[in-house]
C-alpha cells in the first residue's frame, strides 16, 4: 500500500471530514509505515495558521494524511515544525481561545489581554439573570 492509498482510505473512513483528526491520523499512519516520523507545529495556509501534526518520510518528504482539511489538492501549505520538548517553544503554542474576542491565549490564560478581560467582566456585571 502506498502513502496515497492509505490517506485515501483514511479520508474515506471519515467520510471526507478530517478536520481535527491530524493527531490520530499521524499516529495510525506511523504505525502502518514505521519509516515515517510524526512532526508537530503549524500549518500555514492562505487564511492563516493552524496547530497541526503531519508525517515526514526519511527523505524529508512531508506526508500529511489530513491535508484535505486545508482545501483542495494543490492548496499551498507551509509547514513550520516545532520542538515540543523545548519549554520556550511550547510557550509559543496557543492553548486556547480568548473568552471575549476568540483570539489565541497561552499557558493558563483565559483572556488574550487585560482589555478583553475587562470587557467581559463589564458585560457580565450588567447582565440580569432573571
């Protein structure tokens, strides 16, 4: 079985919806093809960046079993691999979304800025629970 065949079967098994399945897909793919290694970081596409997992072949070829989530075949994707064992690098990886604006937050933060926290607190202070 080729990488492409495996990916086609994985995508079909998930009825074409592979968004958010990159961790599971790469874990399964490396089990099927032990020469591959998993890589983590960001996939950069025309609309922005997304946290992502993909595979890398021994010759450096990127094999991404869930690339379909970023658009049709041929959609340009730039992969930025990160060393997740490095604490300084981990600090650059968002851990959630701001409760006010939806922007990225890091560590144990709930809001991306003091302004967003203030806006949310003011909003809730004025909301009646009746």
